[in-house]
């Protein structure tokens, strides 16, 4: 891949939002990745990440990755991830040679870095990614939490994985109280991406078996929305930091433009994403508990 600049989907959203010129001034963020320096040090100190890729059947998923600090090793344009999706996870033993996106998160200091590239090698213990893009995002909408620093890998005996064809009542209850989820998107030729979405509990709505959420003001690059315009395949990952549980959903999304100040337009952007689930994986017993949260001061009220 190694193509810098915006693709047609990103440009289409920027144009509709009236921010083409502003976005063009930030195009340097998408330059070919160099993982040395500050990004390398940030990644090395992390113990939580999320990975987006496709399973053996071509379905897009986003999976949690937990490891001790040092499990993300970056040098030059190579990222080594010394943790893999667990057995039962839809991305366990994911195919090599595909585009993937990694998001490294520090919830305590509200910082995040995205690394997108190609999975060139995978073993039962490590992933090697040839990075195309690497850049940070602002701290907005991240709820502050402090992860439990028990064993990051934990024991597999307590982990229970259940597969479903649709959202169950307990899944909808988790989504209704969620203030955070991870969003996986992809583009036919420009790679795969993992991003963060946060807001007050209830910012993700459920209607008639589908989900939707308002788009909040951000950096106006529209990497995720541009991908969705180009390729509807989308993955959601909700984490329950009280129970140590994960809800992974693979499906299709569409960007919708709404009249200004319509009910549910919490961020005042006139944009929302509507998501249709196709496959659901619910996992309990994960080492993902955390104290908090301290809500982000940028969270808009629900409307």
C-alpha cells in the first residue's frame, strides 16, 4: 500500500462537511509510517490495544489485545505485537498478508495511537505488521480509567466465548450502558483501521435490531467515515470494564446525513452512523477490568 494522502471516500465526506481545506492541511499525518522516537516509546509503555482484521471467511472484526508493557515493539516501519487474539476470538490465527489496523490506548492519560499496515507474519504468540500509517489522535471523548494491573494474559480457564447470529437482550443492555467502543473499518485498496468512539452512556442507540450513534466533532480527516462510504464492512468492539467482558460485532455500516439539530444529533454535526449486525461474539472472564470512569469533559449531552 504505502500510499499517502486521502482516498476518495475521505474526500467525499470532507467535501460534504465543508472542511476540505482544513483537512488538506493535516494530510501529513497520513505520511508513510516511521515508528521510531515518541511513537515507539508510547507504544512500548502500553498494556492495551485493539486489532482489526478479517477472519478466514472474510468477516471484519475488532479484537482486544492485552499484554504487559513492552508487548508492542516498534522500530522503523515494523510493529511487533507480542500478544494475539485468544482461542475462541474470531481473529484467533487470523490470515497473514491482509491489511490490519492497531489502536494502542492509554485510558488513564487519554492518549491513543493508530498503526495501520499489513500483517506479514503471525504465530501463536506474536504478530508482525509492516506499517503504512502511524499517528496519534486527540484525547477528546476518552473516559479516564485505570486498568487493573493483574496478570495481563490471565488464565484461559475462566474465559467463556459464545457466538450468536444477532444481538441478545444482555448485549443490548451492555451497549446501553457503554461509554466507549472501538470501531474497525476498511477500504478496498487503502488498508484497515481501528479507531475509538466515546460519549456518555446511551450515546449508542438500538432500534429494530440495528445500532446507530451520532458523529462528534473531531480532526476532520474522516478516516473511519471515509472507509465506511467506500466499504460498508464494519466491526464494533464493546468492553465491559466492570465485568471483564467483550462484545464483538461484525456487520455493515452506512453514513447518514441528518438535518441540523435533529433529535440524537448530540455533537451537532448532522452526521450519524447506522450499523446492521450480522455476527456477534460475546466473551467473559477477560483481564479487562478497570476503575473509573472519569467522563471526558468533551462528552456532549444526549439529545
